[in-house]
């Protein structure tokens, strides 16, 4: 990667639901969030690291949330919503985007850990604000428009021995 220097201020925003489902469907494994954060920071100054998670009342999720905090993430937790027809929905797209826009004035680089193409417009906006945007996700489940909108893309699938447990 180019344009990385130790004085850069970095924010790392992780769409945990998106990464979880990609890691499970592609590799039947879980993400190593410690390795993910370490690679995202790359010896730069961490301003904020936020993991956006969904509470679905699974037995192990509270210990997972605690582990994220121990690694160095702030967690933002949203309860899954079940609608009258039985469908379930929970996503952090708007919350993540608002945080990114709010943080843009305080960082040089924003690392988005998601493959969700809905964030491509956010990448463009951050770029216009002078913020470098790096995306880390699994290329095979990442929207082309997100890859195209970012300054750099790191395929977690290329280094699954590093990023998967």
C-alpha cells in the first residue's frame, strides 16, 4: 500500500455482520478481529475503532462483544428487529455512514471493513472531504462499486491464514 505514514490519523469502522456472513459462507470460519485491527492501523495513529454488531440473543454473543472491547473496539450494538410477517432485519448502514461523516474531520484515513456496496457513495463523499478510504473485505463477496470507490482494497480472502480463526 502507498500513502501510509506514521502521522496519519485512522478510524476503523467494522460492519461485523457483513464480515461474519462472508467469512462463514466462504470459509466456514470466524474473523480474527485482533489481526484485522492491527492490519487496518498499520503503525498509524488510531483515532477510533468501532465495531457495529447485532444482538440476536445467541448464547456466545455477549462474550464476543466483550472480546471486541478487549481488542480495542468500541462496540455499537443494535437489537435485531422481527416484523409481524416473521422477517428479521438489522443493519448498521446509516449509523456507520453517519459516524464516518462525523469522524471525517478528525482523521486522514477511514478504514471500512465491509463488502456492502451501499457504502460506495460514502467512499466518494469521504474522498471529496480529503479522507483516504481503505476497504478490507472478502473480494468475492464485495461489491465492485465499493472496491472502485475506495483508494485501496485489501482482500481478506488472499490472507485467510492471517484474518480467519
